[in-house]
C-alpha cells in the first residue's frame, strides 16, 4: 500500500509528568490512525489531440492555459503513448490493460455496435471500484453497447459502462459524427419520448429523415469533405442512418457544456469518498461545432476553437477540485486517444487556417499512422501531494494504467487479466526516469519501439491516406529509426543495421504471439 502517515517519534521526552501524559496521548492517537486517504483519480482523455496541439508541448499559435496548468504543476512526459492510432482500440487497451489487436472486432466501431469488453474481465474502473472507489465516466464511449446485435435504444441498454465497472455513466455512444446523436445516462437514452422510438441502421437508409447526400441544401452547420453524408442532425450530416428520438437529440454546440456540467456534478456528489472520474472529451474530433462563445476565438477555425473549448472544460474541473479543496490529493492524468488529423471528413477550414501550427509537433504522421504522431500523444500527471513538477523522458503507455493504478491502491491484478499492462507507477510518479523498455504501436499493422529504436514492419498499401493527407508508414521494406537522434523519422537506417532489424522483428513476433519467456512477451 502506497499511503503512509508521516513517522512520529513517540519516545518519552525528558520533561514533566503533564507534558509526558499529553505526549503519550498524542502518540496513542497516531498509533490508532488509519492510512491516509487514497487519492481521487481524474483521467482526462482528449479525442484526436496531437502531440503539438497544446502550448504545454510547444504550440505557439494556440494557447491552452488550463492544460498548461496541469503540465506546470505536474509531470509532463515526452514519451507518452496510446497503443493505437485510432480511438476504439486505444480506449479498449487503456481500460482493459490488453492490446486491442489481441481481440477481434476492436477496430473503429459503428454507433450501433455491441459492447466489445467482456463484463467478466478486470477493467480499470472495476479494479478501482473493488478498492473502494466510486467510479464514473462522462463523455465519449465508443466501445459498443448492449449484447450481440447491438443496443435497443428504447429500453435500458445493457451491458455497457455500468456493467464493466462504472457506477455512473453519462456518455455519447460512439462519436459526434456517428448516429445516434443522443446521450445515454446509466443505460437509458436521456430525454427519450417512448412514443418516438429510435431506430438506427448502418447498412441502409431508415425512415424519412433527410441525408447529406440527397439534401445538401439542409447542411446549415457543416458540409462533408468526404463521406459523412448520411442522416442530417442539427444541420450536420453523419455516418449512419437514424430516425426517431427527436426530443433526445443533442445540439452539438452544447455538448462540451453538457459533459462539463455532468463531470463537475459528479465530483461534487462524491467529494467525500475516493472517486475515479474518466472524463473523455469529444473535442477536437469531427464534427467540430464548438459553442457560439468559442467561435472565432482561436483564429484557426473550428478545430482550434474546439481545442480552446476543451481547455475551458478542463479548467472547470480543475477549479472544482480547488473549490472543494480536493486538488492536493487528486491524481490528474491528461492524455489523448491518438494523434491528430486535420481534414477528417468535413469542410471546416481546418486546413486553410492551420497557418504555422503543427498539430503533430516535431513528429511524423498522425491519426491512422504508424509513424510517431499516430500514437505518441500528450501525457501529463499531476498529483500535488506526491508528484514533483517537471519533465520526464520515461517511456510510458496508456495500457499500463490498469497495473499502475492497481499498485497505487494496493490491489493485485488477477492472473490472466490485463496481460499487456505493466506496473509503471514509479515512472508516473517521477521516481523512475526510464519506464518501459518497449511498446507496440498499431495502426492496422505493427511497429515496435525498443528504447531509442523504432522498427516498422514491412507492409503493402498506400503511402498516404489521400482523404486526410496523412502518411501511413506503409512500405514493402522494413524501416528503422533512431528516435533519440531523429525524432521526425526522416532517416531509415534499416539497410545499415540489418541485425538490429532482424532482432526487433523477432521480438515483435514474440510479443504478438505472447510466447512465454520471449523477450518482452507478456505473460498470458
């Protein structure tokens, strides 16, 4: 158990009887004291935020004072990683401690997909709940809902977040650009009129609601640049078809306010008990439709405005912790589910107004890519009572949060669970400057980071995603980069170091196969 009261010297002082009696009473009180309260935990997971998208990580065009505050008062990691370059698999790995590619069906999910996390598995919220924490999730989910065949939106939806460890949930089912465009609270669609049932289909049109393809004149908020031309809700055409549930539909402009209000309320309601809040923002994922008060504030169009909006949301959480005098003993973890993308399906001037801003920072690639910008993301830990502010080059991964939080609260991870999660608590607390020795990066195919070296396995396919203008790292030849000397992955050293390539390729195979005793292979 990590938490200990300070040592107290209870040796009898050489003073009068009265003072000695007082001292003995004081010592007795300390001797009977319980361990100090465990920290509250707030895990903030942004959506498509790049390594270079905040001023804490070097951005100069955009200012993010609240995120910067976490970095200034906490430990900012230069080598923090998501496990995958897209959202569903990244989130799956973070909550289960298992690389998503070990399980079929963990790619980017449609909005009507079934839950992909087995409720019988140990998850991060379930483990913390077993340690006495109240657990809540607010924001983006995108891990499926309901049993085989997906959810019935008109009944209580189960299984879902509440069945895999969250005592409270207020979520959007998938993404802002996917139907159904409704909130779900503790398994029920918020504000649903039973006389207007929701129907959803991702294969064919359903009902008579207009679509972006057939009715472009109704696209009053944003128009698609590619795809995203199906059912129109709130002047935005989405992926997928839906009808019904008119009273429950969200207004995109109010989403950040809604999630923030729910998160603040959750903290207020559970301030007198240890709590774990997973706050998953929807920004800056498309469609980027910030509240009117943020429009035009960044000078970078809706994407920049959406980042400012999220910064405000995060500030509201920090202010709440301060107001309730919880900040000192609250562990705040700030990160992103994957790297950045600029044009991801809507005409929102993200490309035209980017200017000198580089969402990927000094890295190459972005969302969907095996280059570093696909999975190396902002990663900051703040815990004023324990973590000394600074910068760490330790290699850390979101997949390790389960094992690390288990160590934090003194719980053992059950055998066979969280097979890829490694206890990196010392690195997260700034007590270990090295962290992991390797991590697997995934975007359809694989890459392996081993210390300073990065190996990208050969693969066929286009070099670039032409729709998003993202380099994908596909190459029929192996790639090897020295990240310490070449963070931008500009010099492929595979031809000069064939033995290293061979060794790293073999290690990657061993990790993927999970062979016991293999270097770096998890114990399955």
